[in-house]
C-alpha cells in the first residue's frame, strides 16, 4: 500500500528550511520503503507505514530543531478525495486534519462558511473557493482557529500529482 506524509509549515520562504534529500534519508532511516519527496512543501511518499505520526514528528524535531506536524494518508484515501464532486472544480483545496472533527464542528462550519466545502471524512475537508486562496479568509489558519485542530492544506493539483506518483 502507498502512503503520503504531509508535513506542515516547512520551506515557507526563509522559514523552517528542510532539505528534501535529508528528509528522504531521515524517512529511510526510520524504516520506510520506496521513499520519495514531491515538491518543497513537504510531501513524502512511501510504501509502508513503519511508525506513527507522533514518532515521525519526534524524529523531525530532533533532526531539524522545530515542530513539524505530520498527517499520513493512504492512496485509497486520496483516491476517495479525488472522486468527490467538488474535486473537479477549479479552485479546490484539501485540508488534512490531525484529529477527527465532531458532528457539532461540522454543523458549525456549515453555519459560517459561505463557499462550497464538504467533509470527506472526519479528518478531511475539501473546499471549493470562489476567490484566490490568498484573497479569501477561508485559509488553513482560519479553519485551525475555528476548529482548534492542527491541519495542513494542499491544492487539487498537488493531490493529483501525488496520486500519479503513488
């Protein structure tokens, strides 16, 4: 089975620099197989789950000196997202949540978000924005603040390209 680890908050301008070659080596050293990285924003693909997210986060902090939240998803999970009706829209972003959201949180989101979005499962939200991501208030930070849950966000193109590599 193929997996991807989404790393949050690395290589953002001059902040939190992580070299992709060293990242790949670190994952291989943790026992992951067929490790490859995709673009500098922190997408690590592999074919086995050798440890859990917390263990990976601990190793990343040891190696790089700062916290890097990690969310792992399988190829099957990404395929389910890709098959969602909103996914084919032009300005789609997918939020990968670290924790499950409750039905109450889903209802709360439905009451405040005026763009189209859908909860794929209780750890994944797909958003179709009517504005450019940098022009909307519906950013990853907005949802994290409202839900009080850490997450990372990828656009549709990135998810599609990751699926092609898996």
